[in-house]
């Protein structure tokens, strides 16, 4: 109880600096030395965890309210050693427990999913007066994209593409023998522009998409 009181006081003192304060994660030990586990039922799945953070203490009743922390692989032992916050809480009678161990593990509010997609496109530019769409982002996920335009022809004819993001448009123009790159945020479309003669170029794209998935348990 004394260690939990110390953690509770420390969390209160630091709460003004946190949007959503929490205590450091810890494990509780039973009399046989094994970790104390709790089970959470979520939709059609069940998982157990031995990681908790402290929400409140009742010294008179010798009990605490704990928030269950979710291992990244939904198992008590996780190779990645990352925990996520949940909305699950439990009331625990401390008389059945004999100790605790602080867990030096990072705790996150959201799961961050990253996906890198490469594209290699051979472009044919023409003398058509209208621009042609050559690439479109098929998702609504936020992204950061690096685009490289390579002049891929013996003709001394410049080629230009237009990159449209959520906030602006950017042009890249390359001459014979040149390559140029640009990194933009939230890329949506790419168009090629009119040329005076037919000419070829190569377009390399690295699309880095990021999605935040809140843990709702």
C-alpha cells in the first residue's frame, strides 16, 4: 500500500503537465509470487493482462481502482514490450496481494500504423493540350510522399508534372539528363503537363502512410 500511495501522490503532483495523467505501469504479485492477472472481454475476443496503472486508492477499505493496460500482442508476455491504455477498470482488494513491480515499458494512447508503398511509373508525355492524371491516392489516410522525376529520353525536351496535395499544388520540371525530387505532405493527385514533342520520363514515389487507431476495450 505504501508504494501505491507514493505512486498516487507523484501522479497527482505531475497531473498538471499531462493531458490525461496516469501512473507508471506496474505488476501486482500474489502470495505465491505469481503476477496477478485480469481478463477483458472485447466483442468476441478475450485477453488477459498483468499490467496496470493506478487510478485511485481507498485506504480504509484496503483496495485500489486500476486501469488495465493492454500488451501490444494482446498477451501478458509481449516481444515488443509496448503497452496501450484502455477504458477497462478493476477494483482490487490488496489483502490478496503481497507486492508489486514497476514495469519500465512505454505506454501509448493510440496504436500507430505505418505503411510504406513504393511506385515506379514509366511516363509518356504528349503534345495534348490537356493534362493527364497519372497517379491518385486511393486512401484517406494521412501521408508523407517523396516523388522523384527522372528525364528518360534522348530528346532535349523539358517535362513537368504537377503534384496536388490537400493544401497546394507543386510543379517539378526536369531537363534532359536531370532528376529532381520533392517531399510533400498529404499527396492526393499527380498530373503530367503538355510537352512540345513526345518524350518519356520515369516517376518514383515512396508513399508513407500513417494511421492512428485508438484502443477501445
